């Protein structure tokens, strides 16, 4: 059985420690982090792939429900969510967020086991769909290669529709349900999921540098090494874009090729 990476986000120390202990007792799960809030969890997601996220709902700062919305924007890379809370009133909202389960505190080991089993089933079903999709793409590779990727983006601006060429874009940043395009001194916003826009642009010119940013390889002037192995990509215009450790090797490989 494939081990799954699990993230715990819980502000109550005792509850967090209990979840950590129960997860570490299982050989089919790997604990990649135990965070006190969603800000800590967001930084960790830049460094690790996460299959299952156990989220408290009421926490200081961003609550678990809002954080779950952000996770869904990751598309196929989003972890399966199990909410862990002492409050019944969020149950309907939780399942609108497509949570695998809703654990009410206090819960016993058996109840947690059922929630984790439901989450694993979701992960395995997702992986199966992705594998089938890869096979389908492989079988139709010649057809897919014959279709050129989009070399431009249409942007609405004060009643006009502007055509922004790929080579004009320095980098792209996800911002909720929109994407921000940085093009020299100009900034444009376009609607739609970040992953969809990146897929339309193609991978020849752009490289992903963090969970929510891609940059134009030709727009990078230099890389600066930061604390703990992080990088900053300095763009031709002087702007700086963070390169997380998770994507560092990919960026270096692309620049060296």
C-alpha cells in the first residue's frame, strides 16, 4: 500500500499532539507537518506534496474552511481534506467543500480510522483518474503534439480586449480566482484557475517557481540564494519572485538546459 503524506493543522496543542501520535502509529501514513495555523501550513505546502490534510476549522487568522477553498484551487494537486472540529454547525459547509469526512471532537481511534480510510479512497480514485488520463494522452500523443499551445492571452481592460503575447509576460501569480500577469511595467488580471492558464501557455517558455507562481525563463536576470536554501528570481525589470525549495531543482534544470 502506497504511503500517503498527511498534514495536520490544529491550533489546540493537545489535540494536535494526539493526531500526530495516531498518524505516526500507522505504517501507511507519513506525517509531513503539524501546524498551529493555516499560515504555517501554506508555507509547508510549498515544500512538500500533501495527500491528506486534517484541518481544524476555528483557528486564529485564516480558518480551516477558507484554507480549504484555497487548497481546491490547486486542482489535481490539492490534498483531500478531513475537517476536525468541535462544532456541528459547519458540517454542511464542509461537504460543500467536498471534504472526505467531518470529525467531531472528541472522537475515538476507530472514528479517525474511518475518516482516513475515506480520504485514502479519494486519493486513490484521483490517482487512478490521473493515470488513465496519462495513458490516454500517451495513446494520442501525435494528435496532441500537432495542436499548438496558445501563444497569447486575451485581457479585458476598460472596455477593450488586449492581446498579450507569451513573450511579453515576465511572470504570473495566482490571486484567488484570478491570475495576475506581470508584463514589464504593466499588470493585467485575468479570470479563471491558475492551473488552467499555465496549461494553455505551455511549458516551453514558463517554469513553475512556487505553488502559485510561474516565470518566463527568458525574463530571469539572475538568481539570489536566500536563507535555508530558498531562491529569489530577479527579473529583468528588477522585481523579485520567490522560488520555493520544492521547485528549486526544476528551475535550475530549466535554466541550465
